[in-house]
C-alpha cells in the first residue's frame, strides 16, 4: 500500500512538472541599449529604442512647486491621469505620465515585459524629468500596478531619484494572501495555455462608483479589455515582489486606499502597511473604490495629496488614518 502511494505521489509530481515545462509564460523583454533615453515632444525614447507615449501637465505660469511622475494601473494607460493632473496642475504641481510597456500606445500591447523593464523605465524617466525641473521636489504617484512598480523600483538596485512616493490602491495582492487553488490555477494555466485571454465579465466587481467614467473606459480602444494569462502571471510576480519589499521603502510615503476597493483586497493591503515604516502616512476613504482618484469624490484624495506634498506632517482634510 505504501509503495502504491509513493508511486502515485511520484507520478503526480512528474505529471505536474511535465505540464509546467510544456509551455512557458511569454515575457517581452526590452532589447539591447541602442539609444540615449530622452523625452522628446510627447514620446519617451527608452534605452532600447522603444517609444512610450507621454502626457504632460505643467502650470501655464511655469511656477512649479512640485513634480509628479504618475504610473498607471494594469490594462490602463497614461490618459488615466487627465482629470487628476488637471486638478494638481491648478495647484502648482506638474505631472508627467507615460504608457508602460504593453499598455496603451506602448509597444508589445498586451504582453508582459518583466519587472526589470518596468522599474528601469521608471528610474530612467524620472532622471529625464529631473533635467526639466532641477531643484524641484519630485514624487512618484503609482496607481494600482503603478504602485507596485513604484515600490519595487524605489527599493531596488537602481532606484529613481525622488523625494517621496504616493501609493494609490497599490497592487500588492501577492501569492501569500491568495487561496492555494488560485495560485495553482494561475501557475498551471500560465504554463499550459499562456496565450488564453480572460475578461472580467461575470465577476460583478465594480472598480469605481463613477459609472460615466467606466463607460468611457469601455469605449476607449487603448484600454485593454481581455488579458493574456501569462500577463496576469507577470503581474502576480510583480505584486509578490512589491509586498515582500514594502518594509524596505524608506522614502516619505503616503498610501491612499478606498474602503470599497473590490480589486485589491484589504488583507494584502494591511499586510503591506504592517510591514512599512511607522512614518508611512495612511489615508482611508469610507466611500472610495479602487479607482480612487477617478471616483465621484476623487477630488478629496487629490486634495490630500496636494496637502501632503506641501508638508508631509500636515493634517489631511479628508482621508482618515483609521479604518472605519
């Protein structure tokens, strides 16, 4: 009986290894260094020659008291910050946002480019923005996936030169907080049918209470509606890394999170906050959803961001440091 059991277990392990080696998740790695990185007109020319669309909002009087480099979320693109940046621009805060690889108008649409690609692009882009605004405080604002990229970049070997980090509903749903069947299903499908595309239909999840905005996203051809499984696998690897490194983020940081967030659960978010330095500011919004800055009450977290930039210890007018 023991021998049969051993053979059975061995057979299962062998079969699993065979399945996992049958096909590998595709990673669309950047090419070799062929160009000098630069921001030219509305394009960020990356080191490998890739052209990433850029959107810029700078106060008309050029009296810039702070600069934000904004990173969009998964399947979104730089247009996500149009309303937010317009609000901040009116308060003397310039904003720069680019389409990350595989999203929006960037090359490799729908494909995952690897953690190093996203973090290196951020560090390089920040360096170029610094040249435009020397001596001005510069912050990263990462929304969802962008927040995960910001955490990993800021704690890596080639960190961007910034004065602080703003994390809006950061994507830190690492495997440690996922049920075992979800981890296994993702691993198996990513290594057997990585090309299969999934949509969020039928999940009955609402990322925002701003229905008009959500309908506009549904009509926007630049927003990805169906996602490859291996791209989801890459995102999960990024979230793993962000969650594990959260405690190493020593820069001035504020985390903004909506209590109605149905995309990134409370458990990984609070695990991240528990690991972060005690100086990390928390801002919870009782009526906030995942797309916090584009919710119907999006101006409230934006006002808090402007106040925090002006003084990291200043009281926030809207966000609470306690969960309701």
